[in-house]
C-alpha cells in the first residue's frame, strides 16, 4: 500500500505516492497560504481520485508555517482515519544532528538528510535546487547531519533582476547557447545557470575540504530545477528527484 508524501515548499507543493522508495504518481501545485483546510482536502481528492482509497498513510513536511497549521487541520477533519505524520520537532527521524538549534532546521532539509543517510550513509551532500532557494545539506562520515548552507534560488533571482533592473525583463530559466551571451535574455540566463553551477561546485569543494576531502563523498542533486543545472556541474555523483519524498516516507515508517 502506498504512502502519500507531501512536501510543502515556499513556491510549490510536491505530492507523491511512494512505497519502498518507489514513486508511482506525483503532482506539483502552487503553495497558497490562503488555501483553507477544506480546499486542501478537495485538492487531494481531485488529484488522487480513486487512488486515495489505497493510501495507507500520509507524511507531510512543510517549510511554510501557515500551511503547516492548515494542513494539520485538514488531516484532522478530512483524513482522521488515515495514519499521518507531520515532520516537526519531536518526531522521531533517526537522524543524529550536530546543530546549534535542531528545532529551526526546515522539514525539507531534515527529510533530505534522512534519505541521504539511509541510501548512502556518509559522507554525503544533498543539493536541492528549489525555485526560492538552493540548499546544500551535509552528512559527515559517521552519518550525522552537520549543517549546510542556503542561497537564493534561480527563479527568485531572475524575478529580482527583472523587477529591479530598469532595462531587464522576466525571462525563462533555460540554458543559453553559450556563456558569452549575444543578447540580454541569454545574458540573464547565462549568468543564472552558469553562475549557479559555479557557485555549487565551489561550495561543494569547500565543504569537501571541511570534511577532510573523503574519496567516497557522494554529492546528490535533487529539486525542481536540478535537471537544468546538473549537466553543468562536475561535482555530482548521483541524481534523485524524489529524495525529499523518500525521506518523508522513512520518517513516517519510523513513527507509525
């Protein structure tokens, strides 16, 4: 029986039917803070249809507090008979954390790190390319989560340039013909794509040095915009588009 894993991000919410790490269906919708609990329930029923009857549990992780509260209400009102886990402080994750304040770490970062440890052990780095943020999370050789870094995401960076640059415009995040662009649109795309690729390679190299440059370091790309960047980065050893959903499934199984 599949589990419904729900990853609520700042811009998008990803839903997936997952069983043993295998995703049999997935959906992506806009994250709307004003969406009510009843509207969330209608959305789930509309997306999953008859497949909802086969779900044996729901695991939810959210980086948007307002949506977390609404989602918890939705689960209690509409799916009270379905076992569910909301990834938040106090939930068992099985993840050893070496952090100043573990309670402030986002649910997506914890889920990614749980999946990293389960699949690769350590040392490993997850690079999550979201529209709002690009996030790197690090697991040390003993399998402990030791932190990471957060930078502006590609879509939000493009939006900021289009809004603040008097002679710039909103463009699609896409690969330009070359690094040295011949027009403004491709100049924006070049700066974004190759700039992010260089940034990630540099950050991974610095993180690897702090870990002692281990030969068995795994660097895993994931996230909505990862396919745009991974071919431009030489640092990746693996790509897993469902890393966060897999982490949510693991957390659910450890609690229910």
